[in-house]
C-alpha cells in the first residue's frame, strides 16, 4: 500500500512540475525588453534636457523584475561626463504599473515613481587644496569620494562616555 501511495505521490509531483514549467508566461521577455529599451531612451533624453553640457552617456545596468501581474520594478545605473571634467554615476529604480489599452495586443505601462540614489562623482583631473587657500589643478590623479565622513568616530576608552 505504501508503494502505491509513493508512486501516486511521485507521479502527481512529476505532472505538477511539468505543467508548471510548460505553462505560458503571463509576462514575456518581449515585455521586459520593451520596457527596458523605452526606459533607457527616456532616461537619456531627460538627462540631456536637464544637463545640456553632458557628454558620453553610458547605461551601466538595466533590468526589470515582475512585482505582480500589473506592476514591474526597473533597476538602472548610468553615468555621464560633465563639462567640468567629472564623471557622475547614478543608480536607481522605477516602478511601472500596467494601464488599460484600447488595443488588446498593445500593453501600456505608466511610470509611477523613480527613485535615484547612490550618486558618485569622480574627478578626471585631481584638484589639490592647500591650507593657504591655493588650489592646484595640475595633478593627474583620478579620485573618488570616500565615505570617511559617514564612518563612526572612535574615541579612547573612558573619553566622552
């Protein structure tokens, strides 16, 4: 009796997993690819409109994930060069929701929110600042900001506690 029960359980699990993997996807890769390409164009055009001196726009990362049947979250990271010899890298995420469409074959997605954070500014030509107020721009080093200001300060035991 246990062998028959085990066989039926194994067969039903096999059939269930086969149906699970062979069922049609409700949101195909073409939808994700379309959202990603349109969002990339939108980001580039927005940056060009707000910063006309921007050059060399590069999209570092773009991927989308399905939150539910009518909501998609897009993660992105891009960078561009400024006229003042800096490179800015910005990452963020956008939430899109599915809207009603007149044509059943065409899906419409509405951009609900965009959240950017993690900005990094990188200087192409180093800038040396001295205590006498002089600045020297002849340094040829590339620097990145360090999170030293956000690190907790350490005090000696018994001091300030």
